[in-house]
C-alpha cells in the first residue's frame, strides 16, 4: 500500500515530505510486527473489534469498563477524521493510521489495570481536543496553510501513540509507576499543547473569514435595502448601568493587567478579548465597572455594558445600544432582531474605539448571535465559568478572593470610621479570614456592623458562635471556597425589617438587574400588605434600608433596583421550603399585577413597552419554578403564575420570539397539571400559534385541539375565544392541505364574530377573511381568494388606517393572487409596495421575508435574474438572523433553494449554486423527516416549511 501522498503543488510537496518523514519515524520506533499492525488495522471498526477480542481473551472487569470509555472517545477521533477529510481536500493525509497507532498502545497495556486506566484518560482527553477541529473544517478547505495545520496535527497524534508504544515496549510495566511514567505524561502534555496551538490558529482564521463573510453580507444588504445602513451613530454613547463605585477598593494589579490586555494604542486599533473569571461575589463585575469608568475618563466614546445572564437580557441590552446610538431603523418595541443586526453592522463599520462588556455570562451559547464581527475593538467578559474563555480563544484573568490584609482594609474602609484601635484591626483581619476574602461578604458584613453600631470584635464573636449551627444545615457547598458564608448571609437576612423583607423578597425572585420600583406602586388584590402594627408596607423605607445594608443597589437615573446573584441564591436557600413557596407566590402576584393582560385574541402591540420592562423578571421567575420542582404541587398554588405565563408567552409570540415563546408557555402548561382550565387552553393555543408559525402543523394541531376541547366545554358557543380557537385550528388545517375543513372552521368563526357589535368585531374579523383568501388561493381559486381580500380591506382601513402593518399585508395577499394568475407586472407592483412598507415597520418580520421571496420569484419569471439574486442574498441574511428566535432553518432553506435556482439560470455549472441547493435539501430532510422522501423537489415542498399565509 502506498501511504505517501502525491505532490502536485508546493503545498502538496510539504504534505508529501511531512508524511514521508513521519512514516520513517514510525518504522524507526516500531519493530517489524508492530509496524505491520499499524498499517493493517486501518479503520475504527477494526480497532473496536480488536477491543472486543481483548475483552474475550482476558475477561477483566476493568478491561471491560475501560473499553467502553475508549469506544466513547473513538467517536471524537472519528469526528476528527471527518474534519480531516473535509479540510484536506487534496487527500494528503492517511488518517487511517490513527486507528493503528491507538490500537498498538492499547494492546501493550490492556492487561495492566492502573496503567491502562491512565492511557484511557489520555485517549479521552486528546479525543475531546481533536473533536473541536470538526467545527473548523470549512476553514481549512482550500486553504493550503490551514491544510498544513491539519497535517501537523494528525502526524503529532500518530507519532505520540507510536512513541508511547515504543516506550512501553522498552520499559517493564512495573517500573513505569516510578521514574519512567512521568516522561510519557510530559510528552502527552507537549502533544496536547501543540494540538491546542493549531486549534487556536484555525479559530483565528475562522474569525477572520467570518468578519469577511459578514462584511460581504452587509455590503449586499445595504445595496438592496439602503434604509438599514448603519451610520457612525450618536457619540459619545456610554451605557453603564451602575454608577461609579466610590467604595471600590484594591485590584490594582488586576486593573493594570486588564489595561495591558485591552487598552488600544493610538492609531493602531486591534481586536482584543479578555475574560475575568472567578467565583460569585468575588468582585468581577465591580472590577469591570471600575475599568469601564477608567476608559470613560480616557476618552473612549463608545462603551456598551451588556447584561448577559440570558439571551433575552442580551437582546434587551442590544436594543438599548441601538436606540442610544440612534441607529437608523432602530426601534424600542419588538425589534430585537433588527436592533441586533444594526448594532452588529455598526461594529463592522465604525472607525471609533469601542469597549463591549458582556457581564455575567452563564452559558456561552447566548453569545453566539451577538458576538461582534470586527477587526478592532475591545471585549471584556465576566463569568464564573473558565470554559467560556477557552471556547472564545480569549485570554483569562482570574479574580481571586482578597488576602487577609486586603479583606481587612476593605472592611475598615467600608466602615467609614476615623480611626481604629489595634484590637479592631485584629478583629477585621479575623473577620477577613473567616469570610475567605470574598468582597461581597465583607461588604455586607461591614454594613451590618455599621447599622448595629457594633464593635468588630463582638461581630466576629457572634459570627463564630452562630457559624456551626448554620453550617451544619447547609446542603450546598461551593467547591472553590473552603469557608462557609451562610452565617454572614443569615445575619444580614434575619436583620431585615418587614418593609425591607417585602421588597427583598420580590427582588430575589426576579432578574438580578433592572427591577422597576413601579412593581410595588399599586396595591394588589389578595396580597397581604399589613404588618403587625396594622400599617401598610412602606416600600420607600424598605428600599432605603436595603441600600444602607448594601443588599441592593439602585440606578440613579431610572431608579431601577439590582441585587447580586449570589445574594439572590443564598436568600432563597435561607428562606426554607415553606417561606420560599410563599415568596414565589407573592412575587407572581406582583408581576401579574404589573404585566399587561391579553384578552380575546387581541394584540398587545400598544403595551409592548410595558411588557419589555418586566419580561426578563417573568422569565427568571419561570426558571425558578422549574428549578424548585414546583410543578409537583397543586395547580391552585400557582394560578397567578400560570396566568402570568399566558400573557408573557403571548407577548413573546407577538415579537416573533417563537422558540422562547414555546418554551415559556410549556412551563405554564406544566404548572397547570391535569386540570383543564381556560388558562391551559390559552397557553395551548399560544404554543399552537408558535408551532404553526415555525411551519410545524402537526405539533400545532395537537395543542390547538386541546384548547378547542377545553373552550367548547367551559365557554358559551358564541364566546370570542371559541371563534379564535376555530380560526387557529383552521389555519393548521390549511397548512396541512385540508382546505375545505379549514374553510368551514373559518366560516364558523366569522359567524361568532358577527354576533358581537361592529366596534368589537371589526379588529378581528379581517384576519378570518385574509386566511380564507389564502385557503382559496392554495385550492386554486384566485377569484374567490380576491373576494375575501376585498371583504377584509374595509375592516383593516377602519381599524388601523392605510399603510399600516395589516394594510401592507392585504396588499401582499393581492400580490400572491396576481402571481398565481400570472399577472406578473401587477404582482411585482404589489410586492414592491409591501417590501417598502414592511422594511420601515419591522424589517425582520416573517411577512417582510415572504414579500421579498415572492418578489424575487416574480423577478426571475420576468427575466430580472441578477436583481432576484441580490434580493435573495439579502433575504437569506434576514432569515439567518431570525433562525435562533424561530427555532429552525425552514425559511432559510426556502430562500437558499430559490437562490440556487437563480444562480443556475446564469450558469448551469455554478459550484456555489450546487452547494447551496445541497444545503437547502439537507435542512428540508432534517425538518420533514420521513415525509421528505414522499415530497418532490419543488417550491411547494419548501413552502411547507413556513406558515400557510407565507406561501
């Protein structure tokens, strides 16, 4: 067998030489028998078969267990070889030798328990690193320099296992545990280090290519839709949600490191990333805050603080950035997708120095859609998780607890006394020790000492006495922290008066930041407001007490409240099960009172701004519900929470956040238990709507059927909600091709609508008529479809006016009918009108995507293929931005297939077109599952991936 690749280029010559040298080294290290096995055992399956044979021969339990671990790890190696096949298009690498090399090492030590376990650990560790190359195979494809990286990696891996086999052959196993084995470990660490260095090279290249691709997309987008060009913005734009901390102490060396890593040199702007890593409460956010204000003082004109706890809080932060920069097209309500795009475009195009701070990153996935693709600027991340930095290929700075001296100094500074005795200084040092130097705990303890006017020594004594009983009851330990902090939390929490406890209760069951004090402004029916004295709770007094104890902070401009996540977690734990449940229910009632209510299928558009203030707090409450396993309790305990979920889920649906909407409504459904209530019907309908919008009619029908059954049982026959569920289910029938069944339900809904006065039904009945128009059009009856559009139009104009969303929608419907009747010039005119209207209102709305798609189809039929290609590329960008919120790539697949068709019209051998078509087909196969094989490769099959009214 010829294992040497052919050299057909300078890169090919490198591959051939590198491979020839590697084979010679294998021959030199191995005896003749081992070298033969290296070449012959050349598949993963053969290696697995050999493992099974070893198990049969030796019948060792340790061998069986370790073999199972190897089988799992080999999956990672297999993924690496797939990346190798894609990335090295010249087939320069014989990856088959990997299997033979690993097999040799396994055979040598398979019967030696502890040694074999160590080798298996190495196989697993290396496998995890190798699998990561699978994410960057596209970077190496066609790039000779990157192909060289892959060659170097596979040679390194093969030679390591070959050299390890030789080492094990030459050293008696019994001696390895002493002086010889560390040599193997050193070689392994060196090999992993080289692998990670090569991976970093690929990541850097991927980042550069992504910047290039995004810039190209932005250019194409601006050519087709000039209204969304990102200007320089309104500068200076400083968004920092917290005031400068006058009590900030220490961290001088850490701040110097941050400056060295992130500060830009004048005239030489670069792209820099740093992650601050450390346990909760150690001071990461305060250190980042101090650095941010230092950059303000240094003249940086663009500083953006992003609350990164969840995808929703990041989206809200990006919307604030877009609005504060005054980017053209930015909108405050329901436009997170467009705002994200506009800010991303600003990062690409701006020439000013900027600093972006992602604070409190809990999950790396939430950053994926918001990471700035730019060649310059500084990004600072705070997180409790070190893997965040590794995944982002970022440098890290660990923020450690204060030393005894530093903690003592912070305590004394926070106490604000003019002088301290030696005894007090000793007490401060003792308290610093028992609190482990944790900045948050020291600050809270200091405020307790100030408020109680207590000598430091006495506080330390009290703390020490209470500690054991508190610690013994704790069920949660922090593996990074050897001291117990429950005592300081208990001291702080138990000292709260009734007013402070009332406010803090709600703050600890909401999101950590931006809690509006308007939550407490109005009395809530059914909520106990009376304390023992008979007076009402004084919210202002409670907030003042909490500020004095440093348990909360308040934003000066907005007066919104914030509380540290560690304090929230510890307080909920401290409450105990019964009080925790009571606090959960009380917070549910407060949020239900504040969050806008939705009734009878009517839109919440006019109150989106209020919804936006509270949605992150509702999401946090729902997360607590899931984590506390409250779903096992009775439904009546959570009626307010379930009703709150129903309104919040509907709001998420209206702003096109379909995937979060579905997840959120499902939480509410779980809380309902087995009780078939009207709230369950409302939540089921919302999930059905979202699944229908995502092009999942079967899933939608399941939920809508349940909502229909419940409402028909509990409501009068002519109730508006009966009409709404009929209409919803009718839309699913139409999506599934059951046109007559759908039309009948639409007619039933219209009959119910007409029983109400005109003023009540005018803003809803037009939806039925437009849906009936779609059903008739898809049945092949364009004239009847036009009749229903004509019926809908007067209601739209009377309810909303001309050139509003629904007026633009009916114009697009007219375009669909004209297109089906082959009146292409008329269809083009309608679609162009719709595109102009939608881009002004909500550029990333599915209706705008549909209008652009249909206009491109029309342009292709009219012979304007180049223009259609430009439009489809623009529309593809819109779809890709929306993928995360929609939850799948159905819209993207439809656009890609049509783009491929257009490109093939220009050049029937276009390689890009063939690749795009294959991508589209792959997405459709994944989404349609078993139905894929029964559907033809045509426009209709791809239209099934979207809601019926976007077909």
